[in-house]
C-alpha cells in the first residue's frame, strides 16, 4: 500500500479510503502491549480510531492529539513501507 500522493488532515469525523488505509496500518502495528482493540477498517474515523492514533503517538513520542497529520502518517506507514507492501 502506498502513501497517498496528496494529503489532508485526518481526524474524528473524517471518512473515506485514506482513513481505511490508516486503520489497516494501525492494525498492522498492534502488539501485546497495545491498549486498543483491532480496528474495523471501515473508513470512518471515530473514537476507536482516534484512541488508537493517540496510543501510537504516545508510544512514538509524538505530539498526542489523535489526528493523523503528515508526520503521523509517515510514522504509521513506516512498518508497511519497510516490508515493501
């Protein structure tokens, strides 16, 4: 999966394929220490997705706001890009 060539801020209330892609990536970085349940990759940025983003940001020492800006998008997609998916 590739990072979209364009970018817009994703936050609670956002919807569409970019949100589904972020949800899929967040599911891919879950581990035994993860607080959030597996996300349904439905393309709807709700409270579950926001909480998962916040945990990801906290664990990666980023600004914790629950929004997926350009920096969060790069970090969330990193493991997928390394695997060449």
